[in-house]
């Protein structure tokens, strides 16, 4: 069993930056692909970014490409999401998730473990 805990959310003005962290425990972190998802009220949960087990491959949703960067530090059992040039449309609850099989999983249903989420609010 893997436990995931997100942190770093908050309120930020449009154009600002936030760095989210997801700390993992209870498993061998380097064996899991890690993803960030977000969900706004009344909207479905969408993938934001994914990073492979070693960090050698990444995926970004078109809406965040060029603005967000996903990274991981396997020695610290932590995955990060650096969010730059934030827009009001980025407002959502951001959750991290772990997948023990796939290289760059983009489907909600592919993931085995989920964190509780952290709120990101971007004001205009």
C-alpha cells in the first residue's frame, strides 16, 4: 500500500507561480509512474502531467504545456509540479497519483493510489 500526501497549494494571482509537492510512503517509489490530476467544481478530473519511473519521460496536457514542469526526486520519495504563469482556469483541486505498471499513464482509471488533493486558486 502506498500513501500519497500533497502540499503547496494556495491562493495566487494570475501570472504567479506555485510549487506542489507529493510525498510518498509505503512502497518503492522509483517503481511507480507518477501523475498530477486536477478537478474543478462540476468538471471531470483531467490529467495535468505525468512522469515515468526514472524521470526520463514526461507528458503534459496541452493546456499546461510550457507553463508547468513535473519532476521527481526518487531519493526523497517526492514528485513535484512547478506551476508558472498561472491562469484563473488553473483553479482546481490538484491530486497526485501512482501507477505501478504503465510508462506514462494518462487515464484516471490506470492509477493505483491517490492522494487527498490540495486546493489551488488563481485570482484574476
